[in-house]
C-alpha cells in the first residue's frame, strides 16, 4: 500500500478522470484490503462498476473500514444482496419516458439524461441500472429527439440536465445541449444535477463557468452527504459557481453509517450554508437493487429533522422527502403527508392526492 502522489497533474480534471480506480487491485495500492474484501469487491463488480477519482480516494481514512467516505465509494458484498422490495427502476423512470433519455413526470418540467458516465460511481446510486454501463454520452440522434419533444410542448418550462453526470462532458458538448435548450422560447429554467464539485472539483474551470454564464438563468444542484466532503477544493469550486451568478443547492441522501445522525447532519448543513450552498432535499434512500444496507428507518430522517428544527436556521434545513416508488414523485415527509407509519411500512399522500407506500427496512 502506498499513498497517492500529488504532482502537477493532480489539478488536471482530465488526468483525474483517466486515472480513476476501477478494480480491487488498484484500490489495494492505496487502501489496506483483506483477501476477502478483494473477493467481495470483485463479486460486486460483476453487477455494478466501480470508479473512484484519485482526489476522492485521497479523502478516505485508510485506518477505518467503516469510514463514511469509503462507504460511498468502495463496493461491499452487501450490494449483491437484493431484497424483494428492491427494483432496477424503483422510480418508474422508464415508464415515464416518452422518448429515450427523457423523463416527463411533472406537468411543467422534464429530466434530460445526457450521459451514462460519472466521475465516480457512488455505491448508493439510484440509477445504477444505467449509470456506468458505458462511459459515453447519449447519441446525437437521441439528443435531438429529446429536444424535439421539449420544443413541441410549450408547457415545459424547466429542464433538469442529469445522467450520469453532465459535467463529465466536454465544454463543447455541454454547450451544444445548453444552447439548444436556451433556444427554446418556453424553457425558462435550465438546471444541472452534478456531483462533480464533490468528487472532481478541478472540473469547475473558468472556461466552463464562462460558457454557462452565457445561458442564464441556470441553477446547479450538487450532492454532498458528509461534512468531510466539504474540502477546501470543493468549497473553492462551489464558490466559483456562485461567483459566476449560478445559484447552488445541495441534495443529500440519508445513508446508514454515513450521515444518519443529527450531529453529523447539523455539521454538514452548517458547513454547506457557510460555503453558500443552500440545503435543498434530504432524500430517503431509494429502493434500487443492492442498497438495503444503506437504508435507514424512515423515522430516523423524521427525528433528525425534528432535532434540527429550532436549533439551526430554517434556511439551513432541507426538506426530507421520499421519492415514492412506482413514479409517485417526491413526497415531503411531515405530519401532513404521513397517513400511517409502523415497523412494516409508511403510507403517504403525494402531491396529486394519491396514496403511496414505502416498505421499512428489516433492521
């Protein structure tokens, strides 16, 4: 085992991307792994890929097998255990996809999935059925079909660009997408969902931001789950985004062993606000296959929000939501939406008055 070497290439995002850690042998050079852990990682990689940027790998505490940074990046054998309630597509995105790579669930907004690639493949990814299968953007033809769908529907005023991670695309490719959307008169808001500021902060270059500034209003949501992810590099990258006039929000996922503790969550939220990142959502972990070990009891999230309320500023508290199975959409978890809650399941009321059910994990 040897520490990661930082040289003049470290700040080059393309070098970071090309040198991602993708197998157990590479990982064992920087983290102590038992033979069983190597075997378990190989078993996981038969189903879901691994890719960790050298930057993010450098944040892992090698002496702590339960390190919260490690849990988000390094596969464990738990991922091979698929529970009966878990699904390949728990949010029914494919059912709500009128053309490839576009999801139209809410009346006035769509989700545009422009790439299958990410800088890092998070172990808790909800879209793991697609992400990482191939490191490539969608085809030009599929992109044009999605753009045509948006052009033909004037009720669509808000487009969320996601994937994969759209900021893994080149500036030119990303500008092709953003400029086409900005050319559609009824598209008022363009949003970008990305974890790049957290796992590959050197990607946030002056050239990228100068390009995005041409197509305002643009909003960006990133994905910080633990306070240790808010390094000086990530804070600087996020500061550059905000200084470019782009509002920046954060969507965390409630993950067992990572942030399922009120004190950890409080530290995270206060650091986010200090870095000018607005806490937006705290998601209950989705029912994607192999994520049972990350899921907490829904009451854990409710209790965390209860402990935060009144103890930190209201603008620092995210909305705790469940993205309901079967395409039920995001449902805030509060007394007005929870119809019943026990050890077996939570029954909720969604935005359309529909009753949705989410099964509790077996703890």
